[in-house]
C-alpha cells in the first residue's frame, strides 16, 4: 500500500524567510511557491533524493494550521506517505480503525490527491496519504 515517504512537512509563518536556511545553508533548490486552495496555504517543496521537504505557510487568521503555528511557533507537522490508490488507502485505513480527517480525498499540491489521518491514530504524528497526479 505505501510506496515511499513522499514528503515531510514543516509549518512556517513566512515561507520566503523560512526558505533561506534550506537554500543557503543546505544548498537545496525549492520549487515555485504554490497556493493550495483546498487548504488555504502556500507551499514550497525541496527535493532530497527520492523524497521532499515541504514548507507550509497557513494563510488567514483561523484553521487548524494557524492554531498549530500559534501553539508551537511552527515546526514539523506531518509525514506524507505515497500511495498508488488514495481511495483504496482510505478504505484500508478506516477498516483498520484509523481515524481520518478526510474521509473523501481532497486536492493537494501539484494536483495530487490527499487525505489526512488524525494524529491520535499514530501516537501524535499526523500522517498524510498522497496519490501523486498521473
């Protein structure tokens, strides 16, 4: 079911500022900054081998990611697991007793399809299931 870790997401308050140490200190090259309407965020991805670091800047004054940023000041938010079939992955997760935030997949960055699990199902870690665009 799981093919690989697609990306590891970090919540930031200013994406342009947050990119600097990744670019200058680590030599990573980010993608263009993309607006993901379904989650009301700006994102940038930086490839590292076969996976990526995703910087996520919540937009607006409310929502779960804004609350996360206020409570923590930002930082590691979730691990995204790549799947071939998002609907099958959702069905398997629910059948196994995993609590999902998204019972119906939503559009993610790069036209992918995603669904998030509740952190309680994975000992405090948010897991995202992601099916890349074909």
